[in-house]
């Protein structure tokens, strides 16, 4: 199927050309128009990215808490980078 707007060849069944021409309505779509499926994929991407960032922040905070607890339990009483 050839696009009437840009002339590029598109696979049969495409709803829209890369140039933005909508084959169903027969009109070009304004630039920046996204489909419902595209908006869902962006939403899921943001959710997963947020979960990954929260997981990493939680891991770092947990590591700091456990490390400081082990340091306090060790009974050294002071913090030094030199071996005792």
C-alpha cells in the first residue's frame, strides 16, 4: 500500500504511515499525535522506571542501615579507615 501523502510503501494492514497519514480516515494526522497503545506503552515504561529507581534507593538505604548497625554492634566505638 502506497501512502498518498509521501509515496512510501507501507505493509498491508498499517493504520498509519510514518509521515503521519492515517489510512482509515484518509487524512494526515497532526504531528505529535499518539495512539492509545503508544500512550499505554509510555505509561508502563514510566511505571517500571519508577519502580526500578525506588528499588535502588531502597537498596542503598537498607545497605546503609545494615552497615551502620553492624558497625555499632561490632563495639569498635569509633570509625576509622585504617585497620585496627
